[in-house]
C-alpha cells in the first residue's frame, strides 16, 4: 500500500472516529439533560402534591374520627351524622385533586377511600333511619342488627385504606427523580 492511500485511509478513520465520538458525547449529554429535566419536574410537582395529599388525608382522618364513636344505632346523633356527612363531602372534594395529581397508584387508593366513604355515609343514613323505625315500633328490625354488625369492619377497613394511602403518598413524595 502506498503512503498516500494509507494517509487517506488514516484520515477517514480519524474523521469517522471524531464524528462517532462527537455523536456519543452529544447523545450522553442529551440523556443527562433529559434525566435532569425529569428530576426537576418531579421536584416541582412535590410541593403541590404534598398539599393535595395532606388535604385528602386530613379529610379521610376526619371521617375516621367521626365514625369511630359509632358502635351501635343509638350512637348516631344528629351532630355525629353531620360530622360524617361533612367528612365524606370533604373527601369527595379533595379526591379530584388527588386524581389529577397522580400517580395512578395513589389515585386508585384515594378512589377506594372515596367509595368506602360513600358507603359509610349510606350506613349512617340507614342507622339514622333505623333510629326512627325503632322509635315508631319500639322494636329494632333485623336489618338494623346487620348494619350494626358491619360497623367495626367498616372502621377497620377505612383505617387500613388510610394507612395504605399514606404509605403510597409518602413513597411518591420521596421520589425526587434522582433514581430515574
């Protein structure tokens, strides 16, 4: 091989190496910039999410606090019923913000709590109606005992759902994007 051809081939190899190296460097910088942008996005979402989650958690705990003293039908006073209704309405209002804030795991748990809260509101209505039915006939009906038997399970289930939501929300808030 003559020296001229070797020089041309050497120059081509050097050029391809330089282009390839530049491409690899720019690709690495692009990936790094993309990861940094995603991490920053997660950090910026943390504060609003934290507020949304705290509001939802506060509403959920208000329902638990309002429901805890209810052991039987006679414990459903007008004031207690109002507290349950207000807490359920508060959960409904806070749920949409949680659903929009995401992520899906947290939203799904919040939806379960919202559905459970609606069920507890219905149970409070039934217990309230049962009080009036007892006052009219003097004897409790069988359905009242059925509802009373569900009260402890409903309270335990709500408490467990709140703990699950808290863990999922904390996990989401702890993810600052640095593990992308």
